């Protein structure tokens, strides 16, 4: 029984130390910039690129309505936008995508300032 209390006490101390040292103010390498591309073909909403920087500034770039005949029509604009972000000193750290594959394509890109 005594060993059980020692083990619980040691675990509590380790947890407290990890909380203290795990959330210290470490110098960050840079801010986060998030890009979300939304391509919609049903016409209810506009297809757009949404960019939000580390200061909370939002930029919106309009895209063409998604056409089932040509899913690649917005790719040059998206690619150009991503290249501008990279040239501004950001490094891609995460991507996620989804949609229904027919009327909606959604992608999110997360960048970190180098």
C-alpha cells in the first residue's frame, strides 16, 4: 500500500514538472499563417481563398465557380498564391483536404514563418 502512494506521488510530481516546463515561454520560430481554399460548384457560395496571418489579418481572393468539366481551372491561382506565401518566408507545416469531390473541394494549408 505504501508503494502505491509513493508511485502516485511520484507521478503527480512528474506531471506538475512537465506542466511547468512544457509551457514555458520558448522563443517561437515565427507566426502561423493559414490558407483555406474553398471551391464550390453549386453556386450557393463563392469559391475563394481565405488567408489569415499571424496578426489576424484576413485576405480573401475570389476564385471561379467549380466546373465539373475542368476541376483544374483554379489551380494556377491557388499555386501562385502558395508560391507567394513561400517566397514571403513561410514554410508549409500541415495540409488537410476534403469535400464531396463533385461540388465542393476544401483544402487547408498551415504555414510557419521561418
